[in-house]
């Protein structure tokens, strides 16, 4: 191998190494920046409804609560409510079986701006009367939210 060939190979290897050093951190940061905003929810509108739990989905990156709420016509309508991330919910007292199908609850939520049946769960009153935050620490106005220190 000639000296000039060796120098070129070394130059290519250095460029490859620097490229890898730049790309790897970006690939780790990218999923975090993909998180959506809460602009789809009307944060200035807090509504409270009696509901019946249909399904509680304990999942990442956000948990979901499917509830049945009586509409203005007296017919039960399914609503999809987004909760915070598992690690935060767990810290605030949520467990995978905090809710079960058929549980009667009271939900406070910021509805979707487009008017579809769904929203961001801000707090929930459980069948036993305990209140949990749906966002892991973000209280709904006037709601008494159970905190980690009050267990």
C-alpha cells in the first residue's frame, strides 16, 4: 500500500467516524422531537361529564380511555380520551387496572377543537371517590387531584 493510498484511506475513515458521531445522537433525539402538541385540544374549555368506562388502554407513549357518555339525545356515545405518559401516570397513582369496563366515573376534559367526541383527560373521579389527574400532575380547574405524597 502506498503512502498516498494509506493517507486517503485514513481520511475516509476519519470522515466516516465523524459522520457516525453526528448521526447517532440525532437518531436518538429524533423520536423525542416527534411528540405531538396539544393544539388539537381546546385548553380554554373544560367540560365535566358522567361516563361509563368501555376500555382503559395502558400504553406508551400515552394511555387512552374509551368511555360512553350520554349525548344530548339520550343515546350513549363513545369518547376517546388521551392521558399522559405511563411513567408520569404511575407516579400519580395510576395502575394498569385503575379502571375496568363498566366503572361509573366523572371525567373532566379539554375537548377536541374539531368537535369530534374526544379530548385530553384532565382529571377523573373514580368509583371509590378518589380523584386522579389524567395528565400526571396537571390539575383541572377546581379539581382535587391525588398526588404521590397523599397516598
